[in-house]
C-alpha cells in the first residue's frame, strides 16, 4: 500500500510545479488584519505563532494591506504575539485553533514594543471568516458527553446538529446514525468523509472509514455554502486526528456494557421473552510524545472491541395449521384451486360475492375462473396430496411460533420472538507522525487499519446466516512548505480501501439435494418469498473490494487583502467486486395469484402467497452467478478560492470549482445493460442489450465522461459591530456517481444469470416448485406454449439462464437493467443567511434561514412501465415501450428536491463549570424520491408513474418538521478548584471532581408512504407495493401514541383505485410517531499523582436514561388483505448503561 502512497505523492509534487491540484486541508489557519487605534492598517508587523502543545514557533509578517495568514498550521493551542517597533507588543492566547480559518484581528497602541498588552481570553464565539454553515465537533467536548454508539463514535453527535434528520428505515440506529444515514440541511446522504484532509469515502458503497474515537481531535462539519476548496459531496466531514506533543502522554481506556445493567425495551405484549445477552468491551491505549524534541512527534493507538450480544426481534412464521394447508382460521382468505381453472381468451370474467365492491367484479379477457376448495372439498383446506414435496421440505426449516402475535386479516403477526445473537469483534490500529523538517517545512503521515470478522445471524440459522469479514485501511501523507510569508504549498496523497468477504453458511452444503430442488443452479439454500411470512433463504455471498486514491495539492497566496487558495485533486476510484449475492440457487417468488379466484385481478380479496407456495406455483424465478469484475472511474478537479478582506469587518468569499468525471467502465468490458438506441434483431426496432466488450452503437463504457461541471461558490461575513455578525452564502455542489447507485449492469456480461416472471396476470405460473425448470410449465389447465391460441409463459425458466451471452437479443423476454449513458451529474444548490450575536464573552445566539435545491437526482424506476395513456385491458406487453422485455429497472436521474428551514441556536462555552449548546429547527423537505449510497439509506423508494417524477413530489423520508436538540456539561461545584467544600484534600476525594452531562433530542415523526400491495390488473407498475391508494375517508385517528399502536391510521379510509387508474393519495402524507430521548452521564476524575498529571476518570453513561419508548413506523404500510397499520417496533431500545474508565498521564 505504501508504494501507492509514494507514487501518488510524487505525482502530486510534479503537478504542484505547474497547475496545483488541491482539495481540502488537515490544518488550521489564523488570519486577520492588524490596525492601529485609528483603524489604519499596519504593514510589517511580526506575527509570532507558538504551538504551546508542541513547543514549536512559526513567524509571519503582515503585508502592505496589514493582512497576515498563517495557513496550514497544525490544529492545536497557540499563543499569538504581534510586534512592531513604535507599538506596544500585543499577546493573545492561548487560543484554540481548529481546522479551517480562525479570524484574529489585532489593534496595536502606539508606544514601546517592550510594553506588552496580554489578552488571555479565547477567540470570540462569532464566525467572522466566511459565510458557510459549518460546525466543529471537538474531542474535548465529545469525550465528556454520554456515548450512544458501539463502539463510541463521533458520528453519534451529528444527530445533534441543527437540520440533521435520519430516515425511519434507519431506526435500528436511530439514536446513533452514521454519517451516511443522515440528511443535513436538506442534503440527501451523498456525503464525503475525510481523514486529515484526504477522502475516505469509498467509490462503490459510499461507506466511509471513520477514525477511532480516542484518536479523533475534531471533526469539521461543512453543511451549506462552503468553500470551493472542498470537492465531491454535498456535506463534508473532515476528521482530524490527534498528534504527539512536546511531552510524553499516555492513555488507557475501556468501555463496558452488560445486559445486567440495562432495562427492557417496550415488549408489545410479548410473553416470556428473555432480555438479550450483551457482553461488550471496547478497550485500548494510546501513547504519544516527541521523537526528536521540537522536530518529530508521534502518536499511536490500539483499539479492540469484543461485542457478544444480541437483540430481541419479532417476525411472522406460518402456524402449524397453515403449514399443513389449513386456512380455515377466521380472517384468512378463501383459496381457489388452480387445477380447476378455465381460461377465457375473449369476453369477460365475472366474479360475485360480498368481498367485491357492490358484490360483483368484472375483468376483461384474458382472465381465469377457478373453483374454491370449499366448493370442492367442503373446507378452506388444501388436500395433503396436493402439497408440493419440495415445499414440505423447505417449510420444515421454519421455527414454531412462540408468541400469540397480533392477528391481522387472520394472520398472527410477529408470532415468533427470538434473540438474534451478534458476534462483532473489531481490531484497529492508528499511527501518526509529525515532522517539522524545518521552520518552513512540515511532513505529516497518518494511517488507520482495522479488521472486523463478524457473523450475520437470522431467526433460523444456518438459513440466512453467514460470515461477514470486513477489513479496511486508510492512510495519508501531507507535506506543507512555507515558501515565504505570503506563499504556501500543501501537497497530499491519500489512500483508502475496504475489503468485504461474505460467505453464506448454506454454501456448498448440499441443500438443494436435501430439499429435492432440481431447478437449483447453485449449491446453496434458495431464496423463498411468501409474504407476510419471514422469507427463508441464503445469506449473501459477495466479494466487495473498494479502493480510492487521492493525490492533491493546494497553493495559498496572500496578495494585499486577498488570500488566494487554488489547486485541485485527482480522485482515482476502483471497485474489484462481485454482484451482491453472486452465488444464487434461485429466487423463488410466490404471491397468491394462483389461489385467487381470478388471478392477479382478485388477489387483493382472496388467495394467499403461502398457499401458492404449498401448491408449488411460482410467480417468478431468477438467479445470478457472476465472476469478479474490475470497475474504474477518475475525477479530476480544479478550484480557485479568494477570501477577500474588503475591510477588517467585511470578508467576501469568492470561489469556482471545476469537476470532471470519466464515468464508470470495466477493465475487460464486463458490462451489459439495456440500451434504447441499440437495434433489436427480433423486431428491428431500437431497444436491446449493449455489451461493454462490443462497444456497440458508439457507446464505449457504462457512463459517458462528463467534463463541463462548474460549481460557483459565494459567501460573505459582515461584522457591523463587535458582537454582531451577518453571514451568508450560496454554492453549487456535485455528488459522486457511486457504483452501487450508478453502476447497474457492471459485471453482468460474464457469468450466468437469468430470470422469468409471470406475464399472464396470475393465470399461469412460470414453473412448478418440484419441476426441473427445463421446459415451459403446462401443469394448470389452459397453460402452455400457444395455449388457447395465446402465448402464456412460453419459456422454460432455465432457458433464460444464460452463460455470457453476446447477442443484442439474448435477454428478450426477461427483466433487465438500464443505465443512462449520458447520466447527468447530480447537483445541489445551497444557500443560507445567518445572524449571530455574542452575549458577553461566553454566550452566542444565532438565527439562520437555510435553503437547498437538488436536481438530476436518481429516480429509480421501471422504464418499461405501461404509460398512463395506454393503461387498460391487455396492456401487457403491447402497451409497454419495449414489449420484448419485462421489467427494465434503472434510473431516469431527473428527480428534484427542495428544503427550507429556520434554525435557532444558543450556546455557552465552558465557564464556571458549565457549557451547553441547544438548537431548534423548523423545516420542510420535499422531493420526488429519496436516494443515497449503498443499502437505500435514503429509505423506501416508492413511485407509481415512472414517466412523471413530479407526480411523486411530496414530503421526503427525511422530512421532520420540528426538532429540538441539545447538549450540556456541568462540573459539580464541590472540591478543590470549585466553589464549595474546597479546603480539605480528604473531602475532595469524596465530593470533588464530579461532572455530569446530557444530550437530548425531541422531534416529530418521519413520513409514511401507503401502497395498495397490488398492481391493479395492469402491468402499470414495476412490482408490488408501488401503486398508491385512493383516499375515500378520514385516515386520521384520535388518541395518544400508545392507544394507536394497533392501528396508527384508518385502513378503511383507503381503497384500491379502479383498474387502469392511479391512486390519488401521494407518498409520505401520513406522519409516524415522534421521537424523544434523554442520555445522561455522571463521572468523577481522581488526581492519582498530581505532580505527574496522572488522572483516573470513572464514568457511567446511560442512553435513554428515562427508558422512554419511541415507536417505529407501522406495518408494511400497504392496504388490503393481510395488511396492517400496527406498530410493532421501537426506534430506540430500552435504557442501556455503559461504564467507562480512563487513566492518563
């Protein structure tokens, strides 16, 4: 890995000799203007900046405009001295310098330089250097607050930032979401995380490497209208690590959790559920100090996590009666026998019964009519001889219900409680070296390495269980060269990788043979879908290897009142990976169409997915087994930023950034997607498969290069009076094309894959479960090739399972993926206007308006959906834009977003043993669709019209209207150095050194989308759970949150739209339960050896200290049979206690 660093630094050095490439910084910067008492600028003032931690001094001088700029000094504590003959010497500090710019102006009095004016206060709380919305998470504060993560992590404190909101689907970590699960100021989770100035955000998953908490010095959060010096990403998190100082320091620490300390979470009426085990230890040590005094400093940390625990979870499993085909329980749907069906190829099918609106339902041909099991056998039971033997073998892996469950539509929901164990060890190392080669040259090297060999568990291991080994590495080397007082160069090379190896426990164990599944195409357990029951299957098999190389360079020039930064970076992104779940025996889909009276058209009233499963009637089949591929992308970038000090109290920030993008390609041409411009030989019309190795139709790679992205930035900071600042800014920002989101078709050209779905609206299955899949299914009456003069499911499933096809029409009749060749760069327009007021020396208040607009955002849809104008009887496949294909899943990349917020904040820095920071945000966030990196961290992505994103425009998943958050630290006023009981050393051992702290969040709920759970007798959707319902009543229910847990909204207020029409109830109209949490900490510090500064801290932290239940979202948010508006989970678990010990010298 270090050979890459050496090579990259050489590249960065060569580039800095001509056009400087640069991005961000890992350094602090003190800048300002020196004037006399009349306000006239003073040139030639010597500015001496002393790092009091490292005992290193640097000297600068003001230019003709009285401006000085230290640029690129280590973030630390400094004493700043201003000296010029004829003026009193002015000394300020020690002050805390964080990453970014610290504004420090000085006024000199006429007199002898031997006379000093010393000001010991820290810098003001006002932001006077720029117009950005940003904040800094300092380690000294984070380490005093209660920890909510496992292990402790700075990301938990992002949640406390103004405008930070999580999606409801992130509820398992609602009180400690990662940076990639949070929307800040209307930015969807396409963020960039840096470590010491170099990117750690990976190109494929968009995961980021996060520093060890103990090694974190600070995190600079740039959220809105920030400098052109920062590149890809709408929000930037710059992690700055700790370094060594002039004295040796050491720390040993441990975080300890055990279930014996914790309280139960809300149990939802569960019976005899034991509290899950928890044996959690995070421990480590760090040591730092000088190697060569005043020249070379080191820092090293070892961190180990042992996490053996679990969580209580609930799922739904079939009862013994249902497993045996008995659906006589009250509320279960009536079943119909597919072996009795009559297929109508003309005219209409008419169905009667109280379950249908007005007692009758008419469906035009082709349609089907079946007899019920009740009419045949006198009972709503499937005869034992009709149950498929493979289904019988598969269902033996279901556990027995152990809870009564909450019955909904005859199904006992969440009738199985289980403790899901976790074994999540993590070992990390960190090292940093700072070398002041000369007073004008500093070299910084840092590296983090970690390994996380965890196990994935499920309710029914080894089914759905497997090993998940993740290792990661991050390193950077930076060289800061001060050419003179007014010219500085900072070169850097960064490298990050993450290696993921996932292997299912059922792999190569002979499960297809045990089940009798002859249609299996790989030796692992098949994936079986029978909603609303838990889906059995194989854990993920995948190899994910991601790399990012980040050479950069930045030049700083001070010319008069202008501080110029210019340069760029050259991101090199690489993904050597397989498809997710690349070893697949088969995805077997069952949905209740074939036990419904009229197939898909009546499935919402009768039929059951599990009954289809027992009969072996598969609605869909698919499988994919692919080799590793090599994806590549490069992003060259240039920028210029001018921080113009128009006056000592007015600064303008003017910037422009250019970003290029080569687009994704694969080293061997292992790419294939549907291309609407490639001619299909089957009909000689546009619309066929494109292959990367063929470069057909002039298309050379998956995504075309883009070299015309220009991103202007503007900001200002005006200080009309000493204690007031008006700030604001505007900027345009670009997100990356992460491979997981923008790489559909990558790696799909080679290997084997295929799939087939029912194209008969629930008349004929694609295959029988006990069949070998080598011929079209003809089991049910009227089904087969050209049956009744019509082509029904005329392919065998295995005929679609192709090995490295090369022809444009090879995947005709299948579902395929689509990737827009000329993909637009997703852009984000950000602006803010803020008023800050300092109250006294230690309080500051602010009021801000923050806005955000996104465009060219992903809109993942089926581009082969039947357009609204062609909806109607027999609209499939002739109504589709590309009738030779089934679903064509991709993104039209034309979604937009809008965010407006009012944010108020009041903070007090630590004085008199007390500090706090509280904020309130009112906001409204609307968009066409939420998107993010890997794992749909933006939440659910529902839509009903692929061709009209504006019809989907509504509240975002992240739309939380009201948020009140805060933190506080209080040193109890007892003992030595405190106000009371401060005389006795013995008494101090008991009452002295105590400190308490709190964090809290109170916020309204996230939105909820409702769907119909069916496709409305038409191929107008891309899959189930995408059509919105019609509103026919009042969905709002009265009562407290707990009184509405079994029915959060009125299901009877919604109806399935008429055939061939769309629903009128938009996405995300209903609001889910709110969230509130109070976390607390109490600890004491013991002075074990005062003369050696040896201290021991013992602390107890409690998350959700009041054990207050905050509830999750209801059900699966679909209307109709088998659906529920019931809430069965919480967003925050019960009170969890952590003990913390730390010894330091």
